[in-house]
C-alpha cells in the first residue's frame, strides 16, 4: 500500500515518495510534503537546468544552486491548475 501526502507543489492528496530522495532536513521535508508526481516534475526541471547552465552536481557551488532552485520549485511555486 502506497502512502499519500498532501503535496505542497500540486496542492492535493497524491501518492508520496517511497523513500527519501535527498539527504538531511530538506530531504525529510520533501519526503513528508512532496508527491512522487511533483518529484518527477522536479527531476525533469533539474535535468534541463543542469544541461542549460552546464552545472556539475559534484561542484559545491553548483550543488548549492541546484538545491536552492529545488526548494523554490517544490515549495515556493505552486503548479498551474
């Protein structure tokens, strides 16, 4: 049986993530408040961002930028209904 969450991004009850997808407190916040559907939306956005800006996830400055954009995408910008 899959767990459901009230998704902060999509604003409705949806199936949640099956496991933590990001470390630390932010990862716990994502697990508790973001649906699997919204996470997949972020993964597509992240891929485009990494390719467009030629970011390297292992570079600490790039990782900080990606994390900041992830937090904005998932929690600050509701999806269009």
